[in-house]
C-alpha cells in the first residue's frame, strides 16, 4: 500500500515512523521548510522509548503526484481545507482518506472534497511530541479506532491489518463518532473555560460556579451530539469527564497553553464553535457555547491573532 | 427634617456634607470604626473643589434611636439587608427611605422591610471619593433624580426642596426606574466582560466577538427590563451604551478594578445576577447573563472571595 501522512507534525511522525517498519510505503507531507530539510538530509530522528533514525521521503503536499491507497489527515484543524485542496492530485477513485484530527466538524469539511464512501474517521490515544525539525519524541503506548463513514469494516480490513503490523493497536469500531464526541465533550467543557478564567482544571471543577459553567456547556454538547450520532450516553460521558477532571486536576488544558501561555490562535472553532454551527443547523439553541466561543475569539482578536 | 445617611462612604459623605449646609439635621451612620473615630474627633474633612471641615454626628446604624423623616440608603449593595435590619428603630410610619444604590434588585429587598408608600428610589451622577477615614474628596457637579414608588411627586416636594437647598440639583422624575435600568445596562454589558477578558472598554468594543457578547447580554437586560418597567427604549439605550463606550474607551470598568486589580468581591449579583433572577421570575431565558455571572462567581471563588 502507498500511504501518505498529510500533516507530519508530532503525531504524523509517530504514524510515519511506525508504518515505516512494515512492508508498506510511507510518504510524509508537510509545509514546514526546516522540518522537510532536516528529514531529507538526516532522516527522521526518534527518541523516547526507542532511539532510532529512519529514512522517509518527505515533500510539500502540492509536490506529491502518485495516487495514494491511504491518506492519513493530521494537519492543524484550520489547515484542513487547504490540505485537502493541495492533495487533490493523489486522491484516486479508491483512495481512502482517514481523519485523525481532534475536534468536530472535520467530516463535513471532508465531504466537500471527497466521495462519502472513501471517508474514514478515527481517534487515537497515542501521544507524540516534536523536539525540533525532524526530531520526534515518542513515549508510551496507545490505541487507534477507525470507522468507515459508509459500509462496515470489511472494506478497510487491510488498512487495520497494516496499522497492527505497525504496532498501532488498531481496531475497527462502528461508533468512532461517539468516541470523537466524548473527546470533544471533555475538551469543550474544560479548554475554553480554563483559558478564559486562567485556571487549572482542578480550580474550575472545584468551584460551584465553575461546575455550573461546565454543566451548561455539557448539556449543549450532548443535545447536539444526540442530534447527529447514535449511542451518545449522557450519564456515561459525564462520569468520564469527572474522572478526567480528577486525574488532570493540576493541569492547564491545551487551549490555556495556546492562548494564555503561547499567545497562539486556539481550536475553539472545532469545539464549542462547531457545536454552535451544528446546533443552528439542527435548531438547537447553544447560547453557552456561543458565548464562550465569542470570548475566546475576542481574546484572540485582542492579541492580534484574528 | 431629620435626615440619616445610612452608609456614609464617599457618596454618603457628599450628601451629608451638602445637607449640613441647610437648616436640616443630618446624622451619618456607618460601621467603619476608623471613619467614625476620625469624624467624631476632627469632623468631616472636605477637599477638592472646596476645602472645608464640618462637625457632623456619626454613629453605628444600631446606635441611632430618633425616628427619621428621611433615610438615604448608601451602603454597599450586599450590606443592604443588614442595614435595613439595623435601622429598624429609626423608621417610623412616615419615614421616607430613599435608595441611591447602583444596580438592580434593591427595591425588592426594601419591600421586605418597608411599607411600599415610604419607598423612594433615585439615581445620581454626582461623584465622590474618600482619601481616608473622615476625608472626603469632592469634585465636579452632578444631579439627582428621585421617584416615589407609590403616588406622585407632591408628597416628597419638601424633600426635593431640601436637596436643592443643599445644591444637589434634585428633581422629581416619574421614570427613575428607566434611568436605573439604563445605568444597569451600561454596567451589565461592560463590567463583567471586561473583568473576565481583562481588557479595557475600548478593547471589548473594538472586536467583533466582543460586540457580539455585549449585544447578547444587552438583549437579555432589555427583555427583562421591559417586563418590569415602562418606557424602556431599546434603541436609545443602545445609542447611550455606544457613546459611553467611546468616551470611556481607555478605561477599565469598576468591576475590573474590584476583581482583577484589587481582588475584591464584585457587585455582579446586583447586575447580571439580578437579571437572571428577575428573568426566572418572568419566564425570560437569560443564558448569557447566567454564564457571565457564573464566570465572575467562579473567579471570586478561586480568589477566596466567596
């Protein structure tokens, strides 16, 4: 199989590295010049659980020409439309395209560029970091769940098999959508609230008013989720959120790191912003998500990020 | 007339000082020990537009015994119920009680302690400051509008006359409630948003997302205001808000000063919190006010203020 990684940041490098150990061909795509130069000249350096260096072809998305069997989408969320445009030349009639992006709304974007039957969505709990251009830092273990948007798992059995040859602990799951929503719920209640209130997850959940905020936002996520996916269990996801909040009590969530610590534009449009958008389409009011999205947007604008 | 000032902070001192220049008797009430000691020993020192010192009786609210003709309420908003309890001994059958507090919900509190026909409400645009115990700083000019909760202005004409003898530019206005709502709208859209987003009024109004926040909160204020007062002109108050935002563009509003700069508990319960409360009673949804109130409460709780 010919596999492209469209967006070869930290997680893209993990997938590229692990797939390079199989008999399949892997090509990394990215737009970061220094990253391309480093990997072209010295290979992909891996540290963490293993020390390794692999030679992997890497190029800009627009430079790829050979029709793919599988494309794994891992760009930054706001770069997805551009990435899908840039890789049109390698998408054939039977090319499967798997999104592993966090957040909501990506399948809608994909449908604008791809045939419904070639779209796959997945969630992974593998972790990955980048220490610099061409330098992946890979620790721990994880797993990967994927799903076809149309049909069952049979059509993508060879893809699952390839992932497992690469040690990625993959399985077919006919409710990945539910897992995506679960992850989005956790991030949607904690991320923007901790960013706006400049607090840790424990501080947010430790106040009655903070819990009110979480509960209101959560109710909207669930109402919208239930309008578009099967098997959304409100009670179970709430329990999962409360467990996560205890485990991650002393942490500032990623959106706090982006906005407050690094003054970077956030992914709010793919969390609470997407719930507002989907809510409008479904006739479900989402004032709490609207308000927290406006607050993050206002903060981004004040920092010159928007 | 015997006039008590119930709550003799900056504005209470202004009223006490100006009324002391008439032939009426004025007694200051307050609970701040240093303030009572300073005024008892050295009189009330006035600087600013004039330099003066006047001897004025001052005592704790529970120590007052002589039945009042007029009581002017100027405690901190969250001290109003306690103040009304403490001064029960000086409220007679014909004692008029005038609230000059900022914010919403005070008339409801007053009705629990006072006969409806003795309640007056007012708004003033006089300014006043305190430089220390017993030291009032008074600058500029202003005006005062008052209204009876029941009946017309005739019953309180002697009170208006007394205020004008004191140079307070008083007039009877049979829609003070509208003026109170207008002031509350301005504060309700700017104060908690600038406090949560840690920004100036100009920064808030200068972003599209910030304006969205303002607009959503404003819509709820107006819906609730129109449910309980006559003559609320949505268009006119919006124009007034936009003008105020331009004039005060470089300022941090008072709630920002309280919460962010001085780590003091805010008056959110008498602004957006009161709109939530009144909205519930009237069956009007107020999710934006609910959310910004929860955010301010959460922030207060994290700072140990609640």
